[in-house]
């Protein structure tokens, strides 16, 4: 028996059918991914069965042997808090703005009936998802964190109560390419360690291709194609799937021709940014130090680095600058 099973799912909102005839399974320790354009019904398919959209779901829906279609609202909430974890698309709006990271992580840990965790235990949860200065982060509020840091906090909260099913709705859409890879690798590691089943939503085939076991392609609320990920990607049967694959950026494409930049338009030298540590802690955080850059006329300059890095190390023009 699969951990999570959906059969012939339909979703209606205000009398209009937006999702129809979608079936999928999620096995423990494996990842099933749904891809498709915005508005194809991916999020409705994932969230409606748990009462997290205005839609009404019909069809067969079973989680860990429990039929969610026959449960009342109270029982559904209990199942949701004990068996599932959610990673949403926009962590800044999903996290509670007036609660510190530590308070939110404590609440998430205790939602399935666990005892109140110690501060060290909370810090360890943040360390597990790759957050530096974890103890300090516990006292910070979501707006003080970068996008990638907030996403890691949300993942830590989603798995804090050891759910069986993790639903990740576009977990990397707002992140840079290197950080997207880090987050997906983290989710893979958590699946392997905890035996999590994961239902992953994305519009970006490249970000899920190497991580999902099963792939579902949706278009306009319907299932277009499904199968093992490698098989679907290498032998797509449907034209829509082939178009999605063709739209995926490739690293072996020829680079644009470059020319020398024109007159200097902007130059910064030894820029630094610092601020006081939050709460009762003393001292100063040096967020940016000795940063410099130049931009010439007709030039496009990119700053790259991990989320929260904030610190370009030199003001030299990149040879990859594209006019």
C-alpha cells in the first residue's frame, strides 16, 4: 500500500471544475513531482485534499491508509498536523511575521504532541537544514532573513514533528540557481534519513528532473503524461511534455557575442554594511565588507553568491558580462 494515493481527483471552486481526473501515488522515501505551467492546477491538486484551498475535492484520497474523503473537519486537521508537513512557495508570507524563528519552530515541533524542546534542540533543527549561526537565528524575525534562509526555516518547521508526507509547493521558485540545488539536495537527504514521502510541485522541469522518482505533467487542470521521471524526460509521448523539455535552459548552448563595455556609469569602492545584533546580544554584525563593483555603458553585471552572502569580494568586471 502506498503512503499517499489519489484516484480520479476533481477540484471545483465556485461551481467551476478546475482539476479533473488526476491520479497519483507517493511512496515512503520517494518523491512524486507535478510539473506544468502556472494555472495548470498543480497546487490545487496538492493542497485541496487537505482543506487548504477554497476548492471542494472529490475522488479517492488516502493517506497512510486513512480515507480523507470520509473524515470530518476536526479529524482532517488532526491528520494534517500529525502526518503532513508543508513547504509553501513564499516563505515570507507563510511564516508568521510577529513571531521569532524560535517561537515558530517550537510550535511546529509540539504540534503533534511532543514535549517542549530545549533551545539547543531548536538550534540543532536549524543546523540540520544548513543555517549558519543557528542559535542567533532563533531570536530573529522572518524579515531579517534572506529568501534562502527563510526557506530553510520553513523546511525545518515542516519536518520538526517528523511527518510521513512532505508537500513542497514550488519550494525553490524564488531562489537563485545554486541555492535551488542546495534546497533540493537537502530535501533528498531528509527523505533518505526520515523515510519521508514527498509530493513536489514545480513549473521548472530542470529543478526536479534529478530528484523525482515519478513525474506527472499537468495542463489546464488535466493530467497529460505520467511515469518514471527518466522515462518521461527521455521518451516524452505528448507534445506538451516535449515543449516543456525543449524550454528547459541548456548549458551547452552557444554564449552570446561579447563586446567591450562603454563609459563607466557606476563605481563603488570598499562598501560596508553593518548593524547591531538583535535582542539582548551585544556586538555588531558585519553584513557586507570591502565590496566594490563597476558598471559600464551597455554592460550587464551580475552578482552571484549564496543566499545571504551579501559580499562581492572584488570590483573587477566579470568576463561573462553581457552587453
